[in-house]
């Protein structure tokens, strides 16, 4: 039986989404806006999702 090794570390192309400080999260989500005309129930879900992302 042979042991297969993974090529670590593997660069992750998503690394540009990582932020170093909490304050940087505001910039990350600033473009996530609720479009005009969206029903209030949907707008609430979208705002909540944006804030959860900011707090994560």
C-alpha cells in the first residue's frame, strides 16, 4: 500500500477575501447593498446576512 501525500501548503486563490482586522470587514461588505424595491421581508434577510458576514 502506498501513502499519497498532498502538496501542502496549497495556495488558496480566495485569500484576497481575508481581512486582518475587524475594521476591515466594513470595507469587505460595503458593496453588499439591498436593492431598491425589494420587499421588506427579503430586505431584512439580506441585511441580516450582510451583518452576519461582517461579524464572522
